[in-house]
C-alpha cells in the first residue's frame, strides 16, 4: 500500500532541494499547481505515468519516492511507532531497555570522540 503523505513529503523535499517551484513542476507535467499541491499534501493518488515523470524530473529513484528514504528520521519514527503498536505489552519493558542502551552507547561514543 502506498503512503501518499510520505510520497508527497518526498516530492516536496526533493523539489525544494532542487529549488523548483510547484509552478515549474506543474508546467513540466502539464498539470495544475493545485494538483501538485494535492500530491505534496498526500491528498490525491497519482498514476504510474505521473509517478515516473516526477521521478525523472526530480531525479529521484521510484523506490525512494514510493517508500521514502529508509534513512529519513520521520519515516523511521513512524515505522518504529507502528512496530511498537504491534508488540505484545509484556515485551515493551525489554524494548525500552534496549533503546535506552543504544542511546547510552551513542552518548558514550560521542563523548569519547570529543576527547
């Protein structure tokens, strides 16, 4: 299932990085700026043809556009939240402990790197 909000955020992010306006993208795709705005807000579905056109124009990998960057923090937080919601309640203390260990390890590593 396609997450159209994530897709829209990715389009917006890449468009802005390339300093392309919604108007310019709309003109290139021969659509209205309202349609581009709806894509970017995740309020409309787009055809495979439009998806490919956007990818080509913004020089984005279609997989990244469809599924988001696997390194994007907001994507990862959303995925973690979804996974946590699926976890049995009795596993949550263990998960919390693991996350705390990772955070502590990261802090220690940064502290050592600063020395």
